[in-house]
C-alpha cells in the first residue's frame, strides 16, 4: 500500500516522471534554420562527454531530426554506443583528417535509430596528433571535410543535417582544436562532484584562445549537469554554484547517476533504445528538447 501513497519517495518520483513525460509529449523539436555544430568538450575525464554526445544525438534523431555524430576520440566509445564498427580495418575519421578521404565515405547509419549517422573513430587516431603537425591547414581539416560533406548532401538532394555533434578526447591536442574550429557551439558536461569547476577555467581560457586566433564564431552555448545524485547535499551545492557562474548556459535538465545509462554502451546502444522508459532516457530527452528550443546562437 505504501507504494501507492503519495507521500513515499517512490510515488513522488513516479508522479514527477509521468508529468515530465506528458510535458515532453506536448512539444515538438523545432528544426534549426541552419546546421548547428556542437563540440562536446571537457578536459576532465569521466564527466559523461561521450554519453552526453550519443544520447543527445539519439534523442534529437528520434524526434525526426537529421543528426551526425563525429567521433574523434581514439577510444571510439561513441562509435561503440551507436553500434558502428570501428576496428582498425574500417575507414574512419582518421582517414578523413590525414588522407583527405571524403567524410561521406566513412559515415555509417546507426542501426537502431533512423536519421542518426556516425563517422567512427579507430585506434589509428591515437597517432593522428603527431601526423597532423606537419599537414597544411592542420587546424581546419575537419571543418573543411564537414563543409564538403554538406555540399555533397545538397547536390544529392539529401536533407540538410540539423545537428552535428563532435565527441572529443579529454585533452587539448590538435584533434580537439580541429573540433573547436569546425564547431559553432560548445557543450560542456559538468559532473556534480567536488572538483566540478576545477579545470573549467582552463577549458574556457583555451576556448578563448581558439575564438581569438582560429574561430571567432565559437560560443560556449550549453552546459549540462551530469551524474547528479539528488540524495547528496554536495550535488545540490555544485549545481547551484555552476548555475550562479553560468546562468544563461546551464540547461534546466539535469542528468542523474543511472545504471541504465552506464549499461547501454555494453549492448552497443544509447539509453534511448536500451531503456527508453528509464529516468536517464527521460533526462536526456529533456536536455535535447531544451537545446532544440534554444535555437540558433548568434
């Protein structure tokens, strides 16, 4: 009987989630007026960069938008989560950056979600940092590949991409610089933990350098709080502190700590298809809708 009682935490949570789902159902994700290109970045590892990349991308594709994920992390975790082959023999984003293979030749469709495609990463990317150093226009190579791919889609009468999400390694080498130069917007996932803001000022300084020297159009448009544990005061304090520092950028949606989110990649899926009714999937859907509703940034 307790579970049916409004006053139990479980009942309150279920009621809240039902209400959130109904609100989402009543909304439609607007198409942006031009392709929005996001780099998902944080130099701190383990904050949910890849998880955020693939789940936001999947959530937007599931509501009918055209979405591309570019995996430039040598670990290839985004490729794994989207069910895309990325062993050493596969043509990948490495071949695009180093050998000028067209992006169209390496892109594969995500098997579980219509409208979602991925340019996979392979282990060859681990050496790409060194190989890029001697190449002409080394910081611009990803941007040029994306521009050429957009033209090719137009020539072939394919629908324009609505979103491109670039998943970065947790460092500021030439791969991440390529991502910053190619993007218009930066999405920073921040873990609700004690060291959350540590290193963020360094990341913002680095973004400032990119804006000054390589890409004046780049903006930090979005910050997403991840791995939120509502049972701890610390998580609430960190969330409040981040919101005070970045009132416009932080999304209202917060992603909780979730076993389902963590399990999904081992089944080569995002949480959107692995357990679409989970709290984690709901949170990423809310975050994706909020990003879509914010529209284009100047």
